[in-house]
C-alpha cells in the first residue's frame, strides 16, 4: 500500500524527486525485508537482531519478591541494529501522520508556507510527545518510581532493565535518529536546519548518555517531565494556528516551562550530587556498568545545568520577542501629514500621480486631449 501519493510523472530511480515522493514506500520495503527474514531459518538469526530486543537475562525468583523468574535486559553493541530497524518504523509512522492527518488539515486551513512548515513540525512532535509521555508515565507507575523516589539512585548501577524500559529507550533513540533523514524528506529550509540539528543532537546526547551510563531511572523521569512541557507548547501552537487569538496555552506553558527546568535541576542534583555521591561503591568498573566516579558525576551535572541554562536563554528570548510583537501590534499607528509642495512641481506631481507614477487621471490630461484632437 502506497503511503504517499505519487505524481503522474515518473522520475528516474534514485533521483532527488523519486526519493522525496516514494521514500515511505522504500522504507516500508526495507522494514518488510527484516520481517520476512524471520520466516526463514537461514536468515532468522540475523533478522531477529534487528526486530527483537537483545541481551536478555533471566533473574531467578526470590522469596522476598515474586514467585516467578523475571526477564531483564542490559545493553550492548547489537542494540544499534535494533535502533536502525525501529528508525525505519518511525519514518513510516511519520509519513502516515503527515499524509492522512496533517496534509488534510493543511488543505482545509490554507496556511502560508511559513505556517505550513511550523504546523507540520508541531503536529508531528505533539503526537510523539503525547505518546512518549503516556508510555513513560505508565512505566513510572508500574515500577514504583513515583511512590519511592530513592529508586533513582538506590542500588546503582541500574545495569538491568525491564522490557518496557529498554524498549522505551530504543524507541527514543530510533525516533530522534529518524529526524535526520526527515530533514531531507520534508524539504526543510536551510535557515531552519541548524536550529533543528541542535535540538536533535541534544536529545540524542542526553538519552544515549542516560542509557549508556546506566542512569536510565533518572533519564526516564526527566524525559517524561520534559516531554509533558513540550507537548503543551506544540499543542498550544496548533491551536494558535487555527485561531491567532488563542494565547492561554502559551501562558500556561511559560509557567510550566520554568517549573520544569527547576524540577530537572533539583532531581539531577538530588540524584547525582547527593544520592550517588554517598554510595559505597564509587569505583569505575566497565564490567558491572558502574560509572559512579567524581569525574562522571561532574560531567553529568555540567551537561544538565548547561542544557537547562541554554533552554532558559532561548525561552527568555522567545518571550521578549513575543512581548515586542504584542506591543507593536497594540501601538496606535502614527499619522504623518503629507508634504505640501509649491509651484510647478506640485502641479506636475498631481498630474503624474504619487511619487511620479502614472495614474488613470494622467492619461486624460488636457495636454493629452489636445494632442489627440490635433
């Protein structure tokens, strides 16, 4: 089934136009190849690395916990293959949302080119943020993160993850990696590419850092908090595009944005600066995944603090720009008195129109009528 509508022209294979028009179909075929590989015994061992989560560990049951054994996961080099497959899935889902939801709304609303690109960006991100926020919240509740905050640093390193937690991180890495080819597929403007590369890189850096440093508990909480605030911003922008008088969502987002940055710093300092700093085992050990050393803790705190400061700086600039635009919109226009000229130049300007442009009256001037009569 074709996801994108094809034009009447058939561009040559592997050309720029062909890739833009048919990229979703090409990606769908690649993803189907991995799924078909599971059906044959010869290719099943290779295909399963891309489709299923790897590094499964079975923890035996204990008397204190459950009566059944639990399946946990850790990370490894094979996770790159799994991320690649789900990156293809993210591209397909992106194309489905774009064609069957956003394009239909765009055709009804008749947005300008600038609003069209921003509407597509907010539509895609709001759908992703909502899904990831609900999924992450479900994991936090099911694993008692909310009822017991000490789980953020207790029993570190958290080198074993449940299926839901690992799949969540794999999907996050896959989604933000898929954003790179989407810059090409969506024909992103050159002036918008640096901005998008910055925030895509920041997402990948922090998600991969939490995943590799076994700080997946802290990373999950911070991601859910951040995604909720970002979802509110993009959904408010969607309502703003439909009705420019809508401003309440932005006001609520501004308050929650500042609170979100504050909570992020508090949780990070509490977990890394106090919880992990007081842990007994503070030796670097790659075999067990223990990175609880002073240098790593300082690097984590510095990266989080610098990122939050950068986001606050962008937020302040955004609010100042909105305030200037609002003030300029409400300011009454200054009426200027037309300059009065004297003598011959005034009559000449009247005949030829404003600023020397010929008007309809100038075509019927007395001189023109005299020339016609002769």
